[in-house]
């Protein structure tokens, strides 16, 4: 069901009384405004996230992979280190596609605000760049493409995380789904929490720690640099998603019931256990100063931070065993850890990280 309509006749096109009042805009179920008319803005935060995404633009093929290829072909990496790298390539290669598909097939058609849609178009492109990144890495290292891109079918710890997310997309793709009902609004918000808070805000971060731990020790620096760029993109995705979730809550306060909050907390707690299982699968033995027990603390710590930002109670009170990750997220500096290339890729303005 269309929520916003475009003027269809010449008389309507020249009717100045139909000029847009930004207060007529809403994120979902908008009937009073034109979904194609971007300006004037109502949600300046959506436009700011779009500009931040544009300022981050990068391409994986601009990152040199020569040192990674040499190291991968040598005997200087242990089997345990190779296992960690392969598992993370296997998870991320499909996860980025799942996020992109959810944007295109589920979220976009139900958001009736043009500035929010503008950001989603940028995010969708970035998800394509991230998928391109894993193809570039696999091709550079001469890995078996079928092994990497099919891990979500073959590795239980990856499969279970992906199935958790796929169900959320399928709910919104059902022909009878609409955001006009109380239940539909809650299901839509659950999808946003599932993808922005859980997938991009929790499921990705163990992998970021693992791969950037190689980078910190001057190993696989090409992959590490690309993961830095991906993490910077994901931070903007997360910030947009949290603003989107919190604004939907404000515009539809009736759906933010105690029962619904409990459902979301239970979803996040389930996701935390899935992510801990994934970390244990990646790290059956310790490498690079990492072990699976550290990731229980880390995943619980970041889950608490995500819960706080969408107005839900913290659950764990765990410490952060990787304080260096906060510095790594802030990439507004001249060069990366080992000066492999300039990483200050912004074209305008400094980004603000939360």
C-alpha cells in the first residue's frame, strides 16, 4: 500500500498550497508528504549520516595486498591463525550481503521519509563495496571461492547467526506485512534492532577485534586496512540505525511496551550467546594474545553499550578487555598503525564517533 503520493495533474503540480511542510514528514506510514521530495529536511541526522558516509568513500582495490600474499604463501602463519582469518572471511562475505538484501527488500519500501531513504541508498552501496572487498581478498590470496562464500551453509557458528537475521527479513517480506498495524510497527522496529544493533553492532565486532589484532602485530596489513575502513562504515551504519530506532520510538510511543522491550532484550541476549559461540569456534586455541574467554567479556560489554543507546537496561556489566578498539575506530589520523598507506580518506569534515 502506497503511503505517499506524487502530484499527477498539471493543476496539482502548480498548486503552491501543496508545498511541503517538513513537519508533515514521518518515518513510516506517511500520507501527508511526498516521498520523493527531499528538501526541506525534517530529520537532519539522516542527512548528516549520508554526508558522513560519502566522506568515507573508499574502494578495496586501492589497498595493496602484496605483503598479505607473501605472508599467506609463507610458513610464518600458524594453522590457528589461518583458521581465524578464514572463519572471518567466511562470515563477513555473506553477512554483508544479508544486510544489503535487508535494506533493499525489507527496510527501504517501508520507510516513507526521503532523507532516511537517501542514507539507505548510500548504505546499500557500501554493503556492495564490503562484499566486493571479500571477493578481492579471496582472489588476491588465491583462496577457494566456494569454501569461503559457502561457509554460512557449512559452519554451524556462522549458519546460526545468519539464520537469526534471515528470519527478520522474511517477516517483513511477507505479502500481508504492513507497518500500519500495532504488530507491524513492532515487527519493523524488531528488524531494525536485529540488523543495526545486533548484526552491525554486535555480530561484526568480534571479527573486527580478531583481524585488527593481526594488523596491530604487522601481519596481514592489507586485510587489516580494509577491515578498518569497513569498521568506520559500520560505525556510521550503527549510529544511523540507533537514531532511526529512537526516532521511531518517539513517533510511535505506544509500541514501546514493557513486553516488547523484554522481547528485544531477549533477542540481544540470544545474539550475545551466538556471538560467543562464534568466537569459540574461531579461537579453539589462543593466538595473538586472544582467547575465547576474552570475547565473552567483550561481546557482553558492547551489548550493554548498544542496549543503553536504545533505552534498554544493561544486562552484563562486563569489562572491555580490548580498550585499544576505541582508538582503532577513530581513524581521523594521517596514517594507519604501520604506515602502509594514508588512511585519512575523508573528503570533507571530521567525523564524530560515539
